[in-house]
C-alpha cells in the first residue's frame, strides 16, 4: 500500500492580522496543506526561512519595512522557494494592477493570485488560493536541463511551409513557460503570435508587460480589430473571448458575453478554432502546461486542417492536464519539452533561434 503524500508546508507572509488568520485557516482546512508558519513581515520571513523550510510561500506585497517584491528577490537569491504573490486585485486601478503583476513575475514569483477577503466568502477565490499553493510547491525553482526528444526536422519543415500564424495557450505554470519559449525566438520572427494565458483578468496587462521586457519580440495586450503582424505577440484579455477574424485581425467579443458550454475565458479552444478558419493549414498550435482540457479540441481542429500542433511534454509541464487531454485525443503532431519548442517553431518558419543569453537580459 502506497504511503500518503506528505502535506505541502506553507509559510504565510501577511501583515494584516485578520487576513493572516483567514489564510492560515484556509490552509489548515485543506488536507493537502500544512501550515509551516505565519509572519507579519519580510524580515521575519527571511529570518525563519532556514528553520521552517517551507515548500511554498504565500507572499503579500504591502508589508512594513521590506515589501513583498524585495523579499521575493532576497528569498530567490538566498534559499530558492516557490512563491505565490497574493494581492488585492481591486486595489489601485488597472495600471497599478498591471505594474504589480509585472513586478511580481520579474521578482521571481511563479504566479500572482487574488487575495481572499475576510469580509467575503468567495469560495472560488479561496479554492484558487489553496490549489495554487499545492501546484506551485511542485515547481522546481532551479531549472534543470531536460533530455532531448528526437523529432523529424524534415517532417517539421514540410508541415510548416507557409505558416502564417502561431497560436499558443497555457494555464497554471504558463508565465515561466511562455518566457522561456519566447525568449528563444528572434526579434525578426516572421510570423504573428497570439497567446491565451489563464490568469485573473486584472493581472494580464502586467503579464504582457513583463514578457515584453524579457523577450526579443514585441508583446502587448490584444485590442479589438488589431492587425496581426510578424514579430508581435498579442495576449488575449482575461474578460473577453478572443478569436482570429478573416483577413488576419483580432475580434474580441463584447464584455459579458456568456461562455459557451462552460468555456474558459479567455478560451484556447475558441482561439485555436478561429485560427483554423482564418489561416487553415498554415496555423501552428502550441498547448502548454495547465489544468483542465481547454485547448485540446481547438488543437485537434488545427491538426485536422493540416496544421502543425505541439503539446508540451509531461517532463517540463508544471501541470500536465491540458497537454495530456490533447495528446489523448490525438491532437498533437509532436510532444516536446519546453526547451525544444522554440527551435521547432523556428525550424517551421525558417528562422534562427536565439541561443540562451543572446541579446536579451533578464
């Protein structure tokens, strides 16, 4: 009989006594988690980190003395530990939220989520908080090179001739995956790229800005009627369904559009399927790490139309849900780890991949 999995040890860093108590109670109620400690300042967290040795840290941003972003940088330098930034999504307006999201990812945090509020009982926010702690505790914060998986360069080139659009999607674990792949693409990558990242809508503007500062390509949020351009990455908003319209423009459904069949918003399935309608076999689809099944049906549509489809390998995916769903239904023409996806895309479009460290500083 297999032994039960050890609970994930969590260190809570939160200066509000009321919120700190709430977070501790949520952790203690979840059998997957164990409270390693709770402190009210970054300085206390740094002092206790060597003794508590948590598996993951819930980090507030607004702390007395050293703030949460500086503390994150210090922790990643001293004792690398998965860190989840827990922030007030409604605080400070869209520009401030975007800045927080960008700074959090730049500091070394793995993701940023909305803070549960003591004055409400939002079960979805509370469930997201505990689940993200569990998932992010498994992410190796010191990257290790994965063994290569052989694939046919000739087949890739044959399928990739005339590629006009690359569509990519991810959920949990997506930000570092996108950064790693896009960083390895050259600034003159000759094909437009559109991406779906499942993340709270208030944080996506900052996610796009964070990527834009790290990768050779231009990255920004998509707007209605944007024209797809080579070398430009457009990120789907988190509160509107995005699709590719005929003629190579972005179509955003009106705010508040009711999801179809419980589709995620933004929807990878909708984006991929619309890309097939716009560019047919000249579409390349990439489905990365994430929970659930979003993107599998759309990736299958790309493959059925004759396009190239890539699903991330289990060895590099933080969560193998979305790629697994695509692989199981035969939607992937290739299954590759993250460190081979950029080279595969470049091979398909006749570009030269950027070697690690070439021309881009992190």
